[in-house]
C-alpha cells in the first residue's frame, strides 16, 4: 500500500473521528454553553488525553512500532515472504495466520511481554496520579480557586476520566500491531469511539432534561466505557491475524528493555510538547470563565486538517520508512517522504488561508447557536487565527518526527522540543498580555514552527535524506497560490458577509460558496504556477 493511499485510508477515518468530535463540541456548546461545566469536563478530558498522547500515541508508538516491524520482517523472511516495503498487506498478514507457526509464536512472545509491561506501568502511574490528583490539578490550573465549586467538580470528573489512559494505551498497542502489517483502517476508525460515547451522554442529558452537573458526570463515565470498547474491538482484530496476548508477571525481557530504553527520550520529547499545551491551559485558567472552552473549540476546528493529514501521514509513513531505512534504500525513503509532504502541504496551506481569513465566519456557522453567543464567537475566532498560522508546521513536525523514529533516533526530537517549550514560555509573557486569546494560540504556533524548522534542518544535515529542488518549487507555488486566495477571500467576505445575517441556513450556504471559490482559486493558481515553471509532476494527484 503506497504512502498516499495509506494516508487516505488513515486520513478518511481520522477525518470521521474529527467530524464526530466536532459534532460532540457542537452538542456541548448548544446544551451547556461556555461556562463552568464545560470548562471542568474539558479539563478532565484534556488531562487524560495529554498523557495518552505522551504514552499511548507518542513515545510508546515511536519506540515499539519500528522494532516490532523488524521482528515481523525477520519472521516473514524465514517464511519466504518478501520483506520489501512494497509487499502486499495480504502477504504480510498471511504469514501470521498459520496456526502454530514459528513466526506467530516468536512475535506473540514479544507482544505478550510488551503488553504486560504496558499494563503494569500504566496501572502504577494511574494509581499515583489519582492519589495526588487535587495537588497536580492545582498546579496545572493555578488560576482556579481550590475552594471553588469549579475546582472541586474538575477533580471529581478528572478522577473518573483518568483511568481511560490504561485502556487507550492497550488499544494503542493493538493498533500498532495492526499498523505493522499495513492494516490502518480499524486503528484509525476506533479513534471516533470516545467522541461518540461522550456525545451520546450529552444528548441523553439534554433529551432527558438532566442538570448540567449530572450530564457532565454521565459523560465522564461514558469516557471509560469508550476505552473498554476501543481496546476490545482491536483485540478481536489482532486475534484474527494470529496474534495473542497474555498478562505476565515476569515481562522484562531484552526486547521489552530495549523498547523501554528508547521510550525514555520519547517520553521526555512528547512530554515537553504536551507541556506546551498544559502551559496554555494554565494561562487560560487566569482568563475569564469560558476561555478554556473557546480555545478548545478553536483547537477542535484546527484539529480537522491536523488530524486528517498530519497524524494520518505520520502513521502511514512510519512503517514504510522503517522498512526502507532498514534495507538502506534511502532513495525510495526520500521519494516517499517528498510525495507525502508535498501532498500534505498542498492541502494544509489551503486550509490555513481558509481558517485564518474566514475565522469568524467559520466559528459562527460551526458553533453560534443555543447558549453560545456572539462574544464567544469572537474569542474563538481570535484563537483560531493563531492556531491556523502554525498548521503547516504542525503537519511538517509530525512527518519529520516519523523520519527520526524510523532511523531509531528518539533523542533529537527531545532537544528540539525543549527549545520549543522555552520559546513558547517567552512568547506567552510577551504576547498574551497584549493579544490575549490570539496571542495564546500564536505562542503555540510559533513554537511549532521553530520545532519543525529544527527537525527539517537537522534531518538534511545528519540523515541520508535530501529533498529535491522540485519539492521546494512545489511548495513555493502553493505559497503564491495561498496569497492570491487570501486576497480573493478578503474581497468576497467583505462584500457578502455581515454580522446581521441571522438565519443559520443562509450562513451555511454563503460559507460553502466562499469555500468553493477559494478552492478553485487555490487549485487553479497552483497548477498554473507549476506549468509556467515547467514542472513535470504538475498534476495534483501526482503529489
């Protein structure tokens, strides 16, 4: 399965997850508004998801997947199946469906040890965090009064939600196993389960006219149920391909020690980046009530392209780059990397212009209804502009991180992440007092841009990856097309959009018209530039 096809597979299901997450935020904004209850629920979810991204989707994935892929390739070679990255997923999977085969037994032993170590580690970590949860939370949201009802509610909801980390870590392990045999659809699809469950809880609360307090407690319980569903579905799937897991007390084997050793810098690196987000949350706690909700909604809109392209592309790239680099085929690795980045940039640069120019219109059509009023729209729109600026850099950092992980280098991203957190902290002091919500989001984006530049620069310097001149011509053409699109959008939005438009259906129709005009302008200008510059691969589908 090629990089673009794999990216489309992961991206389609990731987009579905973002759409469902967006619908959840719409239900939350409509039924609860932007206030104490939404702030408390979102903080409880964010704290659990922060550690999920560090352990389940960050350091663990980066350390486990390349090593497990090498184990699979060795077993496949033993069973006379080609280890080439271009081998079909069916051939790879068939090597693991033969009952009692040496390949299945060998990989299952390592998998059981890793599974056991992950379960014991996350259980211990959750026990410690839940014991000291109020103290930890008082540091993260120091702007809250620890005696207030808002703080107490956040503690209760957080203690309910946090064990989700154990379940989602197990689900992530099973998803990594499926990715290692080129199965991307199901692991990507289950990401929408948590949003579905929490949205269901919110709808039950709204339909049954439950109090806001009862509704957010119900949503927290449904978060745990979603973790059970995710891990169970993925467990059934890996059993289909012959993989088995069991819980062991003695699990610190050499492969596990190797994975844990390489996880340490990954945990630090992922932790550093998540610390940026937690710093933003801490600063938000000093701003008026509802700010956390508004910034979260802006980030939710920003996560559509970031999740669909950045996460999807890095997920699809990691197994393929690991195989090519293991075979020392650097030309193919570079070619796949270029195609992936060119395609991702083509879409993310367009979305950046769209969200940045039509920020207020985007938020209005997405969330302005029920208890979510015009003041909340302005705050969310300001934050959205700040996040949109860093969108291409977010995607670039995700892609180049996959390259470092494929090389087995988990230390360099740590160093770059430490630099970025200092940049973020300095910028918060400089920008937030003046620009508030816009400044808060801009700090995160500028830190991400600096991180992406460092990742890209040192990959060219220390790895055998050198991007071609054609790649930079494509990106330059996309940037010029984005500039043209920006002026077109500014003109038509000033001409056809006014705050007095009250009908939501009319707003949606006008907004869709803006998007269509912007898309035609951007796509046509990009292709025209590539034709003028005599690029052979000027067709969008060749990116």
